[in-house]
């Protein structure tokens, strides 16, 4: 198949039907046409022929947000989107055939989240930086404690060799992931920080002044799923979240201990309060799951129907839809959402930013 045909197939995949998700990190900018055609074709074939049979949805940034397809997408939205997609992933795959600042940054984001990284490079190309090859999150087998990170980085001579070696590593990684312990939903750092700022009457500008951050950094720390929906909607991108994705926005922010300590000191609160030391009640955790399920369905419906973002928010707060999300399948919920949207049709609902 041609590149365009492969892309069409990949865009038609439903991430919710896969047991695992992975993020593909590779150079996209400043490549020649020949290099771009080679690398994108290779990654698309890996997505469909290697990862899909393993039950892994491989997210390819060039399919959804490449510079050539989304030139109008702001740099801030690109950063937000790629960080979000990594936070939604179970592991990251790195193709280091060509140098890229973005690849290095994406590896560090993945490593800060504790995500395993599989990395490879064509042996005919210049050797990749030792900084990248030394990343602690590089792995062959999560149960293997004897290999150095640099030993986990592998080179390939041809696509057949790449597929064989990568298949072995993906199989081993999935076996290990099946044994991991998944935590219950907990109060998120962004939510706790927003509540404390409101209680202490401290806005973004004042908190930024106290800790020596930019205001944009504070905006990032308190990001929530509403901001995520805004980024997706204004760029007309799909919402891949589902009820099995735990604490995506908590992972998205992932502030370090030093940063949390600075913020806590600036607000004169205990660290335990700002990170939310107590687990939510079971019913609250279920509410989070149901809301995420409804959000994903409404995002799809509102984009297709050109509904306003305000309408999306109103429908997401609709108790009848929330009740439907608790017991009905996604298909039934979508039909119910379309019915509710049709009832709201009118001039007022068409005002504001469209999806």
C-alpha cells in the first residue's frame, strides 16, 4: 500500500479496542523528501504489521500532527498534545535513525513517567548520542537487571532484522506489563493545586511570582481535561481516552518533588495536602471513570455535528447522560448523546468556539 493508504487505515483504528498503547518517537522535521518517505513508511508498516497483532495501538505523531499536515497548529498545542499522548501510553518506542531535539525531549518525558522505552537505529547511519543511549528507562526485558541501558539500544541492518528483534522485545515487554500493579484513581495534583489556590486567594500570576516560574508554567501545572479537550477540539483531533486510562492528566503534569516543595512553600501548605495523600472514595473513582467515558463519546459527536465547546461542557454535566454512561455501551451512549444534542439544536448552542 502507498503511504496515504497506510495512513487512512491507521486513522481508522479504534484505540479503545487495544489492550496496550505505545507512543512512537522519531524525527519529523528537517528531513529530505526521501528520508521522510522512508521513515514514515517504515513506522506505518510497523504499526499495522507488528504492533497491531500484539494488541498494541501505536500512536504515530506524523499521522495526526506532523508539520506538513498541521502547519497551523501552534507550538504550544504540539507540546501539549505530544505530552498528553505519552501520558496515555504504556511504553514508548524510539526510532533514532535521524537526529531530533523532539525525540530527546520525548524520551525524557517518558522516563520521568517511569515508562519503558524500546529504542533502535539503522546501523548504516551515524551513531546516536551517548546521552540518548544511556537513558535509564531503555529496556530489553523489565525483569532483566543485568543489562546496562546502552546495551538495550539496538541497531538493525534491514527491515526484516528490525521486525524480528523488535517483535521479541515487544512480546517480552507485554508479558511484564501484564503483571504490573495498577493504582486506584487518586486526587490529582492539578485539582488539589487549583483548590488550594482558590482557598488561599492566590491567582496564577501571584503564584508564579512567589515561586519564580513563568505564568505559563503555572497554567501547565493546573491543566485539566477541559484544557485537553480545548486543544483537541481547536485542532480537530480525536479523543483517544477511555475508561481504562488512569489519571491521564496527573501523568501529563507529573511535577517533580523539588517543584512540588517550592509550590507548597509558596502557598504555606504541607506537601501531603498538595499531592492529595488520601485515595478518593470508590464512588468518586467510579464517577471519574464514567465522566471520562462520556467525554470521549461527546468529543466525537460534537466534532461531527459542529457543536460548540460550550455545548460539549453542558452535555458532559447532563445527569441523564452520566447515568447512561454508567450502564450503556459506548454505541448506545453515542446514540443517546446525539439525541440530546438534537434536542438542544438552536442558535444559542451554535455560539462560541466550534469543535
